C-alpha cells in the first residue's frame, strides 16, 4: 500500500468489509500514525478446469492509530475486481432502502430475510467533546437490492445509538469494466458515524449465498481460477485526505 495526499473529504465507514472480503490473503500497512490491517479467506481454493463455483468470503479489517489517538474516518472506497467472476443477482429476492429506514439490525434481517447475502459486526471509536473516547458496535448486514440501470445493486445496513439511535444505510452498485485483469468496479460513499465523531476500528463479515436455480446449486457470487490467482485492486480514502492503495491476490488451483 502507498499513501498520497489529496483534498477530498467524503463520508465515514460501515460497509468497508463487503469489499475487502472479496479477496483472500492478508496485508498490513503503517503510514505515519495510521495502521491498517486486513485478513480474508476465500472459499473454495480448488476449482474445476472449466466453469465457475459458488464463492464465499470471510474478512477481518482493523484500522488503528499507532499513538492511540482517534484514527481518521474512512470516507470512500473504490475497488476493481478480477474479471474471472460474476454475480448471479437475477432472481434473488431484493430489499429496498425504504424497507430498511429506521430499522434495528434484527428488524432489518426479519424484513429482508430472503435478500440477506452477508452478515458481520463493526466497531467504531467515538470522540465527543467533554467525554472520554468510547467504542460503539453494530451488526452489519448486506442485502441484495433491485438492479440499478441493469447493474447489480446491494445495500449495507448497520445501526448506531449515539448521538441518537438511527440506521446507517449504504446503497451501492457494481458496474462492468474492461480494464486489463479487472472486469468489475464499485465506488462507495460511506455515511458519517456518530454525527461525524466516530471512526471505524474493526469490521468482520461473512459474505456469500448459495441457492437453487433450474435444479442446480449456484452462488450469488461465483468465480473461476485463471492463472493461479484471483485479484482485486482497492483504494481507501480517509477524512484527512490520505489514500491507501493496494493490489491483493488470492491463490487458487484447478483440479
């Protein structure tokens, strides 16, 4: 990873883990006072010589400051994914932002149970004037959403209780691109945490779903192994203008 300075503030964190979960492996970087680490597991590792298999992902992401101070808030994410994969979003039940507005995590999962694609937990550190820093946490849910302009769409949902209880809802789409090894791209603008006083420090998720279509099992996300690896490029933008960029690869093999 490397850091570049820019003057681009945007929003904070909740669904960062969905994207980082799309790779297997581990990476840790420390730039100045900021330290970011991510570990992820991609299943399966073994693929047939031809065709795709349903894919499931698990990930842990940590953001910390070396000196113990509040880390900068994560504002936006841009990721490009290996073209040797696909999303089977057609025919999967969907959920909408309107259904999720004002819901707690339990209520959201009950209302949109059929559209649930991933679950996890997120934690943030909150620094409010006149109070010592404290940590808040929330379950994270990832739902399939109605396609937008023919593009796959998803919604990330979390919940905060300070400064007032409210749902944090992050809709985003995935577009097809033709960029060398990459065939898919997503940009995510993230909402503020705790009215701007919070910064993400931990996110853990499991993402992936298998269902039956025309008598056979398929995955919402599927992949094939080409060249012994799957690959993703990502850029994270923080509130202080820092950019962290990374190329992550996941080894795979064919039977």
